[in-house]
C-alpha cells in the first residue's frame, strides 16, 4: 500500500489525510503550527462560542455531509433556518434587507430608482466574449451600473473575500456572473433560469456547537498520523518517490513516500525547498507570491435588552462608502442561540482586509473600542459589552487578482511534469470548506487511479 505524506493540516489537508487513512493508505500529516484546522476554529469562553472562521457552509455537493457522517458526527451538522438567509446591508447608516433574486432587487431600498432602472437594463446589454481580464468591478459596472457595484457587490466582496471588487478577477471571484453572461447572454435571465432548475432547498449547513466539532473529530481520527509543530523544510524527488525532510522538537527527520499532497496556503510554498532535479519550479515559486489579505474578528457579547434592532438575520454588510471600520458583522446568536448565554447576544465583526489592512496590528482594546463605536452608530448599542474576544489572521484569504490566472497556469504546467504530487489549497479556485473537502475526495480518487490531482482552476 502506498505511503502518502500530507503537508498541511488545515481543513483540506486534515480531510485528505482522514479519507486516505480510511481507504487503507499509510498516511502521515505534517502541520507547522500547534493546531489542526488552519483558519477554522472555535472557542468556548465564558459561555460564548466564538468562531475564528466561517459560520455557515453551502454544501451543494454534499461533501461536508459525507465527511461528518464518516467521522461519526453527522448529527452535529444541521441545515440552518430561514433566519440565516436574511441578510442586511448598511445604506446611509440604516439597515436594509439585501435582495436575493432579480425580483427583490427591484423592490429593495438598497438602490435608488435610477439605480434600479439601470440594473433593469442588464438583459439588453450585449454579452462580451473575451472577459478573462475583467475585474469583478468591471463586469458588474458594465452590466448593472455603478450603484449595484457600490451598494451591493463592494460590501459583499469586502466581507467574503477581504478584497476589493476593483482588484479581484471575475474569472475566480463571483465567477457565476461571468458564466451566466457567456451562457445566457444576460446575468438576470441566466439567474432566473438557474433558479428554476436549482434545488429549492439549498444545503446551507452549520455545526451549531461550533466548528471545533469537526476539527476535534479529525484530530481524534488522525491522532497517530498527525504531527503538529512539525515544519516540512524540503521535498526532494527521487526515483522511488519523494523524500520529505522535516523539523520538530525532536530534531530533523527524513522519510520517503510514494505520494505527496501539498495542502498549504500559497505563501507557505515559499518556505519549502523543492528539489525536483532539472524540472522547472517556476510555477511553485510564482504561486508562493500570491497576495493574501489579513483579517481581525472581534466578537462582542451584550445583554439582549441593550440592542434596539431585532437582529433577525445572519448579519450585515458595510459598503466602503459608509466610511466605517467594519467590513461586516455576523449576528451569531441569532442563528445559533446556544452560542451566547441566556439573555445575551453575540456579534462577530470583521475588520481589516485590503480595505484597512493595518487594523489587525491595533491592540485588542483599540479594536474592541472601534468595533463598539461602529456598532453603536449602526445598531444603536449604547452599553458596553459584557464579553469581548479578538482573533487575528495575518494571511487569511488569497487574493485572486488579475495576475492570478497567469500564476495558476504556470503552476499547472509545473505539476504536469511531476507524478506523485498533488495540490489542494485555498488559492486554486475557492476557499469554501465544502469545496476543499470535495477536493480532498478527489485526491483520494486520483491516487487510487494513479493520477495527479492538480487543483489549479484555470
């Protein structure tokens, strides 16, 4: 049976290691940090359950459900209620419900009459064929106008991608807009057709107790194969496979494997010495230069009667034109009541991103104070929080900018020249947890069939 090394124990690497072990492969998983999960994780502090990563998952492929069932925690993964599908955006200091379909777009208060009329012209805008170099802002502005971009898409990109619509490529971010234009000639018409075909019960799921549930399941399943605080320093190609050199508290070690799975963020590729003989490594070095955006997550707990707004939704997005420090706020205890003590509510706000990258270097006290100030003006909260927690991620999300296609093309060309090497990470097409788990499933399938798995969506 093949020996497989998995480098990286984020959700992608840990899932790949678990699936390979379950299939009978001899697996070793190496993680440089002191914990499994990467950007995922949750903490229970003073009765509040705080997430340091995503709260909800769109599990369209069912990959997360299959993983949870295989780990024996299927009962912990729940479909979320209707409240999680209701989301707000801040417009001129007030909250308004975000439209979720073409019909509601023309009824929303997030757009002026002229903005709605401009958006209504979208089906009449001729489709463009060669749109590969367009940013998200380019395609939205071209098809819907400046107001949809500023009031709806700008805050969505800031919150979900930590970047700006002007910088990120439409080839990788909100790719559905580009695909619908190419397939149907119109985003609105294509969207309506897709809604008619789509499952009427989208599988938006979550672990109500916190993401620690799935991470603990993976940690327990891999307790003999998982090596924390272990930095892989070198990957060397040999005739009989790959030689891995790694350092831990017990010194420098070398082991040989038949197959290697790289499950690290792009920036981590720059810290590994790849020795593949005369084979070019430009793709790996280029991918290592992928920019990442930072984020600070500030969680505040309040007494429920201190907040005027009903918080009847998943959260709120905040456009850059509002000139606030916050990118978004999640009404965590509205969706998951048990994540706050009885009579309390929990709000988790996102700061930083490429809009305000230096915010994450501020002290905890300053971040809490500034978050509270913005929440006070938007939600009418005057009282001080009864609980606070700050989590920072200096390199939270890869930025799929206009140069990303070139980086991924070079990376794919490099991997094409190597057998026994697979790549799975959050910079190859999506950073969503279900997508990464699905790619871990593909890793297993390809190793079984003797193929490389090259997760570089170009």
